[in-house]
């Protein structure tokens, strides 16, 4: 399992429009092979700051399967104009998981 992590800075005043577009875009990413789940979190301290977490079966499911697909072009059209600056996306693999 691979965890994609992106800190999203949404332009001021566009938060509601972003969240609406993100709900639409969620169906796109969820339809991709190798997709497992995703979460969008809004920062409590910084307006317009969101954390996106996406779980993929393999790194290539995101970097090739999704990013090189026509579906990604639709995702991009729905969401990319909201970001300033454009987010850095990183991928992580689990070392330890602890739940109560």
C-alpha cells in the first residue's frame, strides 16, 4: 500500500467552490485501477489549507495509471485552478501503525 500525501493551499475565498469540485472529482479518482481510498482534511488553524491523503495499491497506480490517463485530465480541469501555490505530492509507505 502506498500513501499519496499533498498539502493543498486553496486561493482565498474559493474554499466552498473547491470542496464542491472536489466532491465531483472524488468519483473520478475512485474509479481508477489500484485506488483504495482517499480523505480530504481542512486545517483548523490556516484558512484555505487542506490535506489530501490517497491510498493506492502501488506507486505506479498513481504516477502512471492515474496521472497518464484521460481521467486525470478531467481531475486537473476540476481542481488545479484552485491551488496557489501548486502542491507538492509525495508518496509514503507504512513503517508502523498503532491504533487504540
